[in-house]
């Protein structure tokens, strides 16, 4: 499993101790308990917007590259950093959150209301299963995360800040720690790993050592 987690004092400047940062988006409307429709269009809450501004204020060195997913909440989280460092290149990578339940089936529901569907999905433990239109399999999700890992390792930029999603970051940590593990085993491990190693909104995961499995967590 990933190495020991370290937590900085809240409010202290975030300094680039490593070359790759992954930042979970700020609190979203769904995180705050609201009903949602399209997974890609979920906005930040007012608290999430404040978290994004605070993160940009604490980021005291310009990134060589800013990355965000196609989903609105990562763009909104990245926006204050983009304003603070307007010369930093900005790109969109296919690192959107894992949508494993069909959006059509879940339209207008809250996270609380989706809990039975979530439990059924993970209980099935079939990495090839697709719940319906707009959903993807766990194996397809892992393929995207492995591609992200390779891209981060190969990128020439010295300091990259990636505005991403909680499950993407969890999967990246897990496959970095267990690179030769098959998808079925990773899927069986994932729910408990995600539960036992929570990633807060705007928390930073630092990928150090070029992706060799050394991880630090700071807030």
C-alpha cells in the first residue's frame, strides 16, 4: 500500500516539493448533498469556490502546466490558479471522474438516494460490467488512470498541477502501489481502500519519485 501519509498545517503555503501534484476539486453541489443530473455539469458549491480560491492563494510557485478534467467542477477549481498564473499553459485531459452508474438512471438523485445502487454495483465486482448509457466499466476507468500515470511520468514539464477527482486519485495511488495487480482484484479492494483513505476536497496528492510509489498527502 502507499507509504505513510503526512498532513501539513492548514493554511500554510503549499510549496512544490515534487513535480506532480494532483488536486481533488473543491466541494461540489453533489458533495454538499444536492440532487444532480449530468455528472459533467455538477458545479462547485459556494464553499467549494472558496476552497479553490484558498488553494490558489497557497500555491506560491507557478506551475509549468495546469491540467483539468472535462468536468465543470475541476475547471472551476482550477480557475483561480489560472487567474493567478495566467502564463501557465492549460490543457484538458480525459481524467473525468469514474461514472459507473448510468446517468439517466440516476438523474435528479442525491448521493444518499444512490447508495443502494452504489452498493449493488460494487457487490457485483465485475470489472467489465457497464451499467448503461453514459457509464463505463471499472476496467475502462483503470485504463484511463494508467494512461494518466504514464503521461505524468513522460511529460517534460517540471511542475504539473492536475485538478482531478477523488476516485481518479485513489485509483492512481492504488495502481502505483500495486502495478501488477489484475483489475478484478483492484475492484475488490477499491471500495474499502477509498473508504479507509479519504481524500478531502482540494486535498493534494504529491506523486514523488517519478511515480515509483512514494506518496505524500498534504492539505
